[in-house]
C-alpha cells in the first residue's frame, strides 16, 4: 500500500475491519437473541446501563463514551424515549444542552434484562473458552485505548 511517500505492506492477510465487523455482528446477534424476550437490543441494553451508571450525562458525552456519532445515538435513544425508559431534561447549567436520566420503568427494565445479558455473556465465554475470552477482552481493551487518540485515515502519513 502506498500512503504519501512510504511504501508498506500490511502485516496480516485480509481486512482487519471486515473481520471485526463480522465478529461484532455475530456477537451482537447472540446478545440480541438473549435480550429479545425483554424487548431490548444489546445496544439499547448498553445505553440503559450507561445512562443508569452516568445519571445526567449529556448526549454528546454519552456518544463519545459509546464511540458513536450523536446522530446514531439519537436514533438509538428514540425507542427508549418513546417507551419512557429514558427522559431528556434540560441541563441546569446550559439550557441548550440536555441530560439523560433513567425512569423507574427504565431501571426496572434494565434490572429485568440483566439475567438475559448474563446468560449471553456466559454463553459467549463458554464458546470462546476460559483462555481466549479474557485474552480477547484484553486485546480489545488495548485496541480501543490505542485507537482513542488515533488520527482519521485521511490524515495518516
């Protein structure tokens, strides 16, 4: 691959992005299937969990924590707002900003969904094995930490 002067070759065969996206889709399917009886997707479950843990977080800050753009986050929040699991309240310090809070129904739904999430988590850990599951999580944590400060592809040397 040629990128502005320096000629390099990828270290591995195939596309890392494609592999990660395929794995992500399959893992999401496992969690979605487990959470379906609770009326949630794994994305919605994660949003409820984050909002519950970070009560009063702003939409922009939540988007950054979830590694989502604000438009995608807003689209994913819509069903949670419609079901009254989450409310948006004007920020007392900046009336233009809005803060997210779980409602009592949201807290109850999150608590009721936790056993289904736990079953999916245990299933995935069993499938991956006691050595690979923690290793995968450790590698993903390192990858996320490294990519947090990475530059956009068009800015690469």
